[in-house]
C-alpha cells in the first residue's frame, strides 16, 4: 500500500516542479531591462510622485540650482517631512537630476539655429505610434490633456504656445532638451527616455498637433 502512495507523491512533486520551471522560463529576468530603460521608468515614476506629493506645497525649484549631492540632502530632508517611502524619494531624486540643465547648457541650446539640424530624413509622423509613446513617456509631466501636471510645464494647448513653433524647432527642443528663460524646470533630452529615436519624437509631435489642434504659426 505504501508503494502506490509514494509513487503518487513523487508524481505530484515532479508535476509541480515542471510547472515552476515552465513559469520561470516564460518570465524574462529583470536583467533584460537596460539601465537606460530602468532610469527612464524611474524618472517617469518620480515625475508622477512629484506631482502627487510635492507640488501641492511648493513650486518646483530649477534643477540647475543644486548639484547631485545637494539634491540628495534636500530630497532626504523632504522625504522625512512628507513621510515618503525610500523608493519614492529615490525616484523623485532621479527625476530632478534627469531634468537638470546648467544655465550654460540652456543658453547654448537657445542660441543654436534650428537650421543646424535637419529632420528631412524622417518619415511623416505616425499619429497612433506617437500616441503610444506620449502615453508612456510624456504624459507624466504634460498630462493627458497637454496642460501639464507639474508647475512650470508649458501648456501645449495654447495657440501661441510651444507647438506654435515650426516642426524643426519643436523636434530639436524635445530631442536635445530645453529650458525656457525664467522657467522653473528643464525638460530632459527626449523627455528622459534615451531609447526614443528621432522618428519616435516626430511621431509624438504628429500626435500632439492632431490631438491639441495646434499648427505652426510660421514655417521656415
């Protein structure tokens, strides 16, 4: 009588082991996510966490005001005051640092001529793909309605706002990053997602123009 019981138990164990092995094989290891993808995801979480926790009390300070060490001290101080979990504070710090741009860098970007960069090689923007990219990368700061979720983020729906500029100028600012004169924050290059291609950015621009109904006021 004991032998059939042992066989049944052994079969159950082997079946369970097979299921676990199959499940493990189907689940991609965390190591497959690149460091850039991980940072982009954390930056997006940090932007949302800032909007949820920090912007209720004060406006965003310019990221260029503090270096990495001082931002670390500041974020840890505010973590204690706001009772934030450590991982949330880390995401906020990464968001702030990815948005950082020195005054020299910002000035250089503003002075560069749009004609220095040509995007004539890109295909016409794909509205549907642009919508997908926007919902994954841009929405954290700009919001689904384009009006911005964080103080200092421009309203993309204004007829005389950022999207009123020529396509080349808008593409260059998104790709290289940009900080307006007097703005409280800088947009990091490619919205903080280095994996995006120039074509991805062109697709996002096509989506924003169609979604918010803004066309360039002048074309070069």
